[in-house]
């Protein structure tokens, strides 16, 4: 009987704890360009929401869009979350942002917010051919179907013809959004989680570093240091500081794409091949030729390809091609300017020491320049110190010099005159028998 009462007490205690347990809401702000860094943040946020046992995940969305491959990865992650996912659009959910919003179970929008304009464009903003738009429309429709929305309304966000962009009220009327909300607190109140424990996603230091390295300006600087380091290493003996700088910058450049797993394998293969070719050029092949040029081409191709990524429509991120070329081109120009400055008279002394000969060869250190004294002896009278047959020695002011006779045999003690000085050799003629 005591055991039965104990079991009932434990059961009642467990039920009471479940009734009194507070819900958990995990809030994830996604307010940036949709790129590899945004996907990295989303993946970590989804994992943290699971670990926290969240009853709901709230995505605060404010973006003008970005790369389709990153948006598709984020969409898939949100669709596969075990708890309800709510999107709160604070101002903007354009282009790729619209796709992400549709992948959430419920959408709230702030007054004045908008959603739509999901046309696929290239790097210049020009809409791509209809086959790309058709595939994008199918993604939008399937996402809307998965979250119980109108596939037709979602499809009409994709152009290029009659593209729809919905305001907050229009999105509510079309059934895309549930309601408008002026704040996150209002969203929590409307969803019944106003008294829930709220946990916020806080980016890890590693995520912040990866986001910083993904910045186009930082990537251009890294490219400058990679190219500049390779050039300086080619003009300095052995492996030194320039090679270390180039290697570290290459690792930092590829890291934001390597960690999320979006870096194509061919990029690393081509880059390694370029490094090997440059090493052969520096240490094995004399001069600068085919191997050096091929190495530079491989390195530039890999640096450009790292900023591109495969997507589900074209197999190539055509929208980022112009950006990739511009970033690598800017880095290359900066590298040329850096090399010019380092090797010029305005650059630091350590760079010039490694790229040019600046050692002074002084006579105090035992270095002797070419003696120009014999040129001053032309026209002087001398005495043959030995027989000249035709070579021999002559004496001028008690100094003995090598000389060559231009008048045949000259016996020792004969007066001669110095006629010329050529190829480090004095030439003389006999004064007794001048010719």
C-alpha cells in the first residue's frame, strides 16, 4: 500500500511540474545579407534552439536578400525544425528573404514592412532568363505548400513580369501573413508565449570572425597580401616572412567558405596546384616562364571560384560572378600598388634589403674597384724593365707595370712611350725606333 501511494505521489508531482513548467521561446535575429555567414548563423541558431528545448523559434527577419544557395539552405533548415517557427518581418523580406519567410510556419509583419520581389537576377541586377525564374517559382510554390500558404501568391513574387511585393496589410489579406505586429512582445502575446522564458541567439566569436572575413573589403585586402606575398617571396632567397604572410592570408580567405562546407573541392585543388607551380618556378625552373604564369592563373582562378558556389538552379552562382571578379580584380590592383611601394625608394628599408642589393663595397672592407690609374700613363715616357717579347715590364716613376710592345722586340733599358691602354693592358713603342 505504501508503494502504491508513493508511486501516485510521484506521478502527481510529475504532472504538477509539467503544468507549472514555463515554455521557452528562442529568438534568432536574421538581419543581414543572405550569404554563407548568414547560413552559418542560422545553422548554429537552429542547433541552440533544439538544445534549449524551445517550444517556439522566432526569426526576426530584416534583409534585402542575397545568395540563393544560402537562402535555400536556411529554408531547408527552418522547414526541418521540430518546433513551430515564426517569422517577424521588421521592415524587409525581399528576394531571398521572402523565401526564408515563407519557410516559417507563421509570419507576422510590422506596419510598413514588405515581402516579395524574389526575381532571380545576375550581378548587375538584370533578371536572368525565364528558365531560372521558372525554377525559382517552383521553389516558392513548394515552400508555400509546406507551410499552408497559397502557392500562387508565392509564385507571383517571382518575375520578371508582374512581380508582386506585398505590404503588411496586403500580405495578411492574401493569407501569406497572419497579422501585423508592432513589436516582438506583441508577437509573443499573440502566439500565447508572452510569459515564456525567452532565450536569444548570441553569435559566437568564431561566427563574428567568419562574418568579418566574408566582407568584400576584407577579402580584397587578403587577396592583396596573398599576391603581394607571393611576388616578394619570388624575389627573396629561401622561404621567409613573405611566404608566411601569403599562407596565413590564404587560410583566412578560404576559411569562411571552408567551415560551412560551401567551398567547392576544385577551388582547393586548383589553388594547391598553383602553389606547387609557383614553388617549382622559384626553386627548380630557372627564370620566369610557363610554370610561373600557369601558377598565377591557377591561384587567381581559385580565388575567384571561392566566391562562387553551386546553387540548385544553374549549378553556378551567376549572381555573384561580377562581385567575385570585382573583388579579385580590386585585390590584384592593390597588390600591384603594394609591390610598387615596397620596392620603391619610398618603401620600408627591410623590403628593399630583401628585393635589391644595397650593400656598399668599400675599400675599408677590403673591396677594390677597377684601377683607373693606367689610363693616366698614356703619353708618358718609360724604361723597359725587362725585355719585351712583345710582353714584358716597364718602369715609370719607380713603379713597375706590365706592358706589350707595338714595335717588335724591345731590349731591357730602352726608352719607350706609352701609346694606349686597352683591355687592362698598357701598349708601348720604342723611342729609339718609333713607328
